[in-house]
């Protein structure tokens, strides 16, 4: 602590210049915040030097009091300024040294970038193939009405697919149809109804999406899977248009060499109806374990839109004809890549997914 250098008439006389010089040196030598704080306490604190000087004022003569008081104030302001300036300098230094501590040569932490799931890839590929043929991609809700999922598609009330063993019914009643319940759509065909209720032909849409059925999960069944629905309605659409369109599509997806055939079938919402087979790409049609020795692989259902479906959508009788088709995305993907278990798509095992 600074003491009086000279005693004038028995009163302590403070050597302000020397104090100021000393503080200046001390502050300039400070390297850490704590040291600076210690200096602040030493000079400006309640028991610090400045307070000591103020405390000595009553002992001074009346003409000295204001002089010493003024000097003490100036000294207090100077010390405050010195400490504040040093604080800023220390902060800058800290900033610079923390920059220096980044070692840019250390290899970074790389995060893996995901990629499109193989099912989405197949959906995109199929949609693009139809978009190139003039179709527009549309969307439909996964929660459907019984009317759209069954009734409008000419599926009779006693059809087995309407049974609760084959369709997930929700507890929510259909707000527009008392006594009926909403359900998880069991196929993408209700998308046809929504489009036709909304649009006037000509129209050509492709509707991909999830569908649900209460099947026990095994290598070829899943309670949720994906379908793609196609619908084209205009005046004078013919069965030959359907065959030409699907032949072009199969060649595009499976290669020019692939053969395709229509096998007669029944669907309530199309008449006539057919299932589409392609020649087995493994054995080239000769018969193998993949095609069950048949030489053919079933890939989708199709047909000409049933007049009752047009009627349910409010289209004038006899005005339009249309073609429709529906395919299973998992099945096509399994055939295309030789995958033998549907569960692989949904287990999220990176070793499987990263192959595609
Ligand atoms: N909805 C049918 C199913 O889930 C698939 C289907 C067959 C869709 C024929 C169609 C069609 O549009 O014409 O099995």
C-alpha cells in the first residue's frame, strides 16, 4: 500500500504521480482476468487505496482538502479507465489464442449422407416412365371411406375383401355416410374415384402410395405395402391402348427383350380385366424356381374401367371409356433385384439398404 512520502504539517501527503505510474505498470503487466480484478479491489475496492485517501481527507487542512479530493477523484477515474482498457485488451488476446487452438489438420467428423430408399427409387422410376407417356402424378389419403375404397369401385357389400379380416377399419365413423366407418385404404384404386369426382376427362393420372391389409407378416406379406394406380379416361379409349401402354412400360422397366402377356382375370372395377405377366428375366421364359417353373412372372392387374365406376363418379352414361391398372411396388422391386423377403424393405438394416 502507498504511504505518504512527505509529511506536511503532520498530515499525510499522497504522491499521486507515483501512485498513477505504479498502477499503470501493474495493470500493463496483468495477463489474466483474476489478476485484474485483484488490482481493482486493491485500488478501487471498499478497503482500497482510493477509499483510504478519501478517509484521510478530514485530517487535512481546509485549503488542502479540495485539492487532495480533486486529485483523488482524478486518480480514481484514471485507474478505472486503465482497468477497463486492459480488460478489452485481455478479451482480444483470449479471442486470438482460442482461434489459434483450432488445429485445422485434425480430420473432420464426417456424417453419412442418406439416400433414397429402394422402394422410393422404384416408385420414382415407375412414375417417371408414365410421366414421360403423358400421365400426371396424383396423391390420395391413406384414410379412406368405405364408399371410395369399395362401393364406388363396384365391390359388393358381401365381398370378402370388405371383411374386417382383410381391411383395417377405424373406429371413426364416416362423417358423410352414417353407419359406415372410415378405413385404411386396402389398395390405391380409391384414388381413381377421387380423381374422377374432381376432374372431367380427358385425364391420365398415376397415384403411388401406401396401402394396408391385416396380413400376418412373413417373407411375402406385410400389413403395409406400396401400390401404384394408373387411370386414363377419355372418349374412345380402347383395350388395345391398354395393351400398348403397358407393353411400352414393361420394356422400359425390365428391358427391350422382355415379353409381356395379358391373362384373363376378374376385378369388380374393370371389365374386361386382365393380369399382366412378363417373361421371367432369370430363365428367359424357360422355367426356374423364381417363376415357379412357369416361365412367367405376374406383375400387375389391369382392365377397362367398369361403367358402374363411371356412374358412381357421376360421369354421364356411355360418354367415356377408360383404362386402369394397379401394381405392387414391393413385388416389382423384389422381382427386379432378386430380393426374396419383403421384410428387408422395412427393417432399416443399412447393410441391405446401402446396396441400392
Ligand atoms: N386394386 C387392385 C388390387 O389391389 C389392383 C388393380 C387391379 C388395380 C386392376 C386396377 C386394376 O386399377 O384395373 O389388387
